[in-house]
C-alpha cells in the first residue's frame, strides 16, 4: 500500500508542476499581449497623425514623428516576439530559457516604447509651447520623476 501512496503523491506533484508551468506560460504571454496592444494603439495614433496632419508640420516635427513611428514599430516587434517564440519552440525543453528570452524581448521593447512616449509628448508640447528646446525640457519631466520615484523605492527597501 505504501508504494501506491507514493505513486499517487508523485502523480500529484507532477500535476502541480504542470499547473504551475501553465500559469507561468500564461503570465508571460499575457504580459506580452498587453504590451503589444498598448504599442499597437500608440502606433495607430502616430500613423493617423502622420497621414492626416503632417503636411502642416515643420521639418523638425516631421523628423520627430518619423523617429516615433520607427521606434514604436520596433517596440511592437519586440513585444510580439515572446508569442512568436512560443509558437516556434513549443513544447519547450527549458522553460527558464523561454522566460529569460521573453524577459529580454520585453525589456528591449520598453526602450523604444519610452522613446516613442517621450517624442510624442515632445511633439504635443512643441505645438503648445511653440519652442522645440523648451518642449524637450518639459517632456523630460515625467521621465525624471519616474526615475526619481524608482530610485527612492530602491533606497527605502535597502534601509
């Protein structure tokens, strides 16, 4: 009877491990889907601006819009890579490798997404303020605040 209980325990552990693995897969893929959706909306917004009203832009604004479109396209491509990787490599031999690569794709996708947010904010500010340099300075304020709050969080956890 002892060996039957041992087999049942082993089966239960295997089921629990598979359930945890499915949850981890789902978390990684949902995160990627949310970021892809956000970036897709931002891309559509920028594309709409570039098509409908870019004729009235000055050269600097057109260049900023072009860089924004290119960076958000890169971001969308990187955010969708975990999903593509999932479909190409499933079933996985090494789930940790999948998580690391997905994390890397997401992290590298955040950089162009932040660049796009900054340039989009700068573009909007340049129309409100009327000065490109001032709009760049004002556009840095949210990012400086995010960095400061992030550093304060790390500082508080260390003390």
